[in-house]
């Protein structure tokens, strides 16, 4: 079951080089004034979105001008954050940092007063690979262990995830649909809470992103079972894909900075340029490597193509599984 949400790797190196070439004076010429920028995350703190956004918040003020704050709002399954950004003044100071769940999926399945066309990508951070994991003392340590346990006692395994029908839930739904397995779904506020529940022994399995657990896996504090991707994650090179285990469920995603569609084009362009310059800096590259964020920024134009393709692809998936007509 391969769902082709397009990857974001094409033209990355060229785009970054272009931004660095044209942006040496961005910080000095900032049109953003002195009011801080806010990167609003629709999940709890401590997850992959938070980790990645903080690389930017720590490095971009030098290039963009004002301070950058990272704000987590996990209420209403992420819609609190989405609506907060939607209702903010359209001046580019309040931006959403999200995967497709709270904005693409919610645009289909929730009662919202906006459409997918009411948003515009500023920049894509990276491609994300949903990963199933557990604690090292749990009886389930491999994909095969999980399948065997679920077949032996259906509905006995608790599985934690944030973002219903989003990046860390929809792959599980597709896997269950493909295999007929049943698990008890446990919604959480984000990757940080899911990890705490797993490590505390309160749930069996969870879904997150490689950046969120790579250090714990390397330290032997967590076990990564498998990745819902066509290829293994660079951050978790020893973790097999579900395809390798014989289950053709592939559903990668992205992490984008998104503005409302009424933010002026020149503001979006400035933010794109200064963000990409910041992320190309040695400090940001070192931070990204240290936290396994895998940041490979993509400009607004290419991110918009990726966003629109994801809107179409997620719509098709939701129709296939009967969530929408």
C-alpha cells in the first residue's frame, strides 16, 4: 500500500545556495520591525516539531531581525494552534509549524471555517518518516513481534499517537487496514507525551518521528521497530522499513512553516530567504545534526507544489478508508 506523497528533496541544494547568495544583508534590511515572530506548533512540547522549530528560533534572528518564539498549542487536536494563526494579523509575525495532519487532514474531516487554499507555505523544513517504537524491556521488539502479539490477542496492544488521521496516526490506520490487525488507539498531545507514556510503561507502542527518539534509541533507552517509508531513516539506520518486513505501507510526510494566504507575497519571500539563510549557517547545521533533525529546507514555491500534492493525496487516502465521501 504505497501512497505517493511527493518527497521534497528535488532542487534543495540549488535553492539553499541561491538563498545564501542573495541574502547576506537580510538581517540589516529586515522589514519585520522589532515585534517577535511566533512559530506556533499544534502539538505539545518535546516532539519533532518543537525540536526542529527551535533550531530555527535559535539561529534566524541574526538574519531575520526580530526575536523568534516557539509556542506549543496542542488543544483541540491541534486546531487551537491552527485557528490561532488563522485569526492573527496577516503580517507574517504569526506562523504555523506543522505536518499535514492539523491542516490538510483537518481541512477534510473537521468542521473548520477555512479551506486548504487559505494557507501558503513559507518553507519546508524536512521530510519525516513515521516510526513505531517501544521501550527496550517490552516483549514486542520487532515488527514481527507486534504482528504475532496482535494476531494472538486482538485489541490487547495499546498504541499512543498524536494528531488523529495525521502523520503519526494515519500510517497505523493504513497498516491495520492492510493486515486486519486491531490495536487500542491512545491519543496524546504530541511526541513528548507519547514518549513519556511509553517509557513509563503506561502504553505498549507509539508512533513518532526519528528526530524525537534517535538519541534514546542510540542509548538503548527505546527500541524503534520500523519506519513507514520506502527507505530507512538516516537518523535510525538500523531500523527496518515496514516494506522490508513484507508490509507495503509507505507514508512519509513533511514539516512546513505555513502562513495564511493573506500575508503579503513580499513578506513571505523575505521570511523564506532569511529562514533558509539561517538554516544554511554552520550553527544551524551543527544543531540539526546534533538533534538528528535532518533539516533540508525547500523554498516557498516548491513547498507549495508539495503542499498541494499532499492535499490531493491525503484526500484520496481518506476516501479510500471511508473517512470522507
